[in-house]
């Protein structure tokens, strides 16, 4: 099983331990690139792909590495809309 397949399986299992780094790695593998939301974006980043229409907005977690449950659900929904998982 490839790293990409392992990350997708981990994400689909709705884990509490899915980190921002895991999300960024997976999105990079799916041709998304990270951009800051703007000069005053703070922890907000957007992932954009030339191949897909969905823009994925995430907040980098503070004081922890794991994404919150609602972030994981949103990420799954957006990737399912694009047929990526």
C-alpha cells in the first residue's frame, strides 16, 4: 500500500489523530498546493489545484498537531466531491 493510500485510509477512518502535516502531504500528493490566505491570514491557509475546482481552506492548529473533527469532516467531503477518495 502506498503512502497516499495509507493516508486516504487513515482519513476515511475519521481518526482523531489526523494531523495538519498528514493533510498537507495528502493534498500535495493529490496536486494541491498550499497558499496563505492573505497578508493577515494568520493560521488560515488555502489549498488550490490546477486540476480540481474545489479550494480547500484549513486552519493550522495551534498548540496541537491534529486537525479538529469538523476540519476532518470538511476535508473528507471536499475530496469526495472531487472524486479523489
